[in-house]
C-alpha cells in the first residue's frame, strides 16, 4: 500500500505493463498483440499512442473481442504541422514528432510507476530516448521490442561494428553491390544509432518478433554479440501466436477476395501487396499492371497509396487515385482482381489457392507468408526491407528477387514483373521454393502451438516480468 498526493491509501498493483510503440500502424499493431497476451494473464497492460491511432483497437476492445485489462493512454497530438522541419535543428519530421511526444510519454510512465510495485515498459527500439529518466527508477524495468528480423539486426551490427563472421562476409562478397548498405536503407545517422543501441545499459532484456525455427542461427549470433548479456526472447510470429489464443478475433463476414479464391485452383493465384509505406509513381503502377497481365497468371492486387500524414499530424490513410492502363480491367476479368481497400492478408495467404506473394518484404508480411507456406517475389523499397529480402532469397531460399537493390532508382518494367511472376508461379525453381516455405510453415505452426517453442518463450517472458 501507498498514499497518493491527497494522503489517501492506495493499493499498488504488483505489475503494470506500459507499451510504447513507434507511431506507425504496423508497430502499434504488434505491441497491441503483445498487450493482449499480457492482459490475458491478469496483468494490466497500458498502450501509449496517439488518440487517432488507437480508435480501431479501442473498438475491438469495446466489441468484447479483447480482455478488459487493456487500457489506452492517449498521447496529445503535437500542435506543430508534421510536414514541416524543426527550425533549429533541421531534423526530419518523424524525429520532431518523437521529441514532442517525449514529455507526455514520460509523464504517463511516471504516473503508472506510482501505481505499481513494478512497472514494466516495453518499447520499440527507437522510442527509448522518448521515455526519459523513468528507466532509471528503482521500480521500473524496460524491455526493447524489435520489429525487424534477427538477420537484419545482425547485418546492421555487422556493417556498423567490427564483427568477424566468415559466413556473413562470404555472402556479402557473393552479392557485392546487391547486398544493401546501412546508409542506402536508413540514411546517414543509422550507424551512430546502432552503436548507441549496443551500448544501452538501462534495459532488462529484449525480445523480437521472430521464430527460432526460421532464424535460430541469427538469434544465437545476436545473443553472443550482446555486450550486456541480457535475456533475448523470440516470441513470433505474433499473428500466428494470436491465432492459437482463445482470444483470437473471429469474423462473421468474409472479404470478397476469399470468395474469388474459393473458385480458383490450388496454388494458382499470386497475391500482390506492398504494405502501408510504399510509394509508387503512376508510371510504375502502369508497368506493374502490364507485367501482371502479360504473365497470364491469376492474381489479387491490393492497389493502395502509402500512408499519408495530414497537415494536422494525424496518421491517416489516404488512398491515391491510381489509374490502371486502358482496357486492363477488361483484359484480366475473371483472372485478376484489383482491390483498393483493406484486405485480410493473413487469411488470404492461408488460402489454398494462393501460390505466391509479390511483396515489399516488410517483416510482418514476410512472417505471414512464411507461416502460411507461401514463397515470395521480393520487391523491397526502404528501411529493413532490402535486408529482409536477402534473408528470404539468399538465406532461407524461399523467394526470388524481382530486381537488384543496386537498381533501386530504376523503373521496374513490365517484362521484369512478368518474368518474376512466371518464375515464382510456373517453374520448377518456384515449386522448390514453395516446398521449402511449406516446411518452414509446418515448423512454425508446431512452434506456436501450446507446448511449442514460441509459446514457451512467450510464457517465459510473462514469468520473468512477474517473478
């Protein structure tokens, strides 16, 4: 027990968990899934995010699809226009936003720490500097959550810090300029960020959305390279763990894509989707459309613009009015489906008719594809995606590269798209990749089941923070 500022006696929670995501939907969604597991163990879980970002998740709780121990701590929206740059430091707008969120995040964490014998803060890696000195409080523990694969993290370490690894060096030599560099993917400041992260001492452990069945080697390498020897849990794929949970969401209506897939042959359709941050020109959309048409393979194409940030700094989706080539819809009628709204990606990838995935290689998409045994045609665009593509194509060997990272400034032509689709969907090489993907899928499904490796790791983490 303790007393509050009014002198009243209050009962402290044994453990409260605060989750601090990077302010993008995919990061928020991953920490929301983790919050569901934590809350299901009768531990209060507080999700700290911008109010307009949390509406969808609040609705799911109100609909009775979640447990009552999830709480939303809305952060006030900064008043400065997101599209501008900091006048004093000329910092990118996302850095300006994180700076403005520091005070409300800090204040919320301080408040939560006064109501718990132990406050556990789980935060996305970039958010550690936004939490402030709360991390040094005696009743506070912090855990870094990594939303990118172990291979990508290790590759960043390998390029930013002097680490000797003959296997990794050999792969880089073989790929030469096809292997991504830190600066080409993340910009000039990432090397310093990685070095600072490696020296960070205030965290009590780390966990990563990945699977030991897929990345066991690189998880072990990361653990061996850790300077502080803190626990590292692999708790993914999160969406697959969620499916195993009795809290999983069930839908009463089926998306139109699934009805289309029901009518197709096994492994006959390629799913085409580029996530929420990929920006295409109209010219690139035209080439992609022509390539899909010329491949003569069936497809579902999610054609949406990247997430746009409005002048009030709200993180909203704004669909771009891309035009399709004249006559395209008529030529592919009955064979191709173009969708401009949200689709249930995991459910689509799990359908028996899906035989391939043309993807930007965001890690969530990669994990979902691997989990469902679907090979990937890799078309990365930025950040971790080029490294993820190397993992898919050169390490796991369950996909092909649509184009080389060294050609990233060039237009991907219809002929290149056509060749990639035909290779993935209609060649012996593609079938061999599909079989390897199915093997990984079987291992993952065993891993996330009750008693499996991933499920045990999640329970281990829960036990650790409630010890």
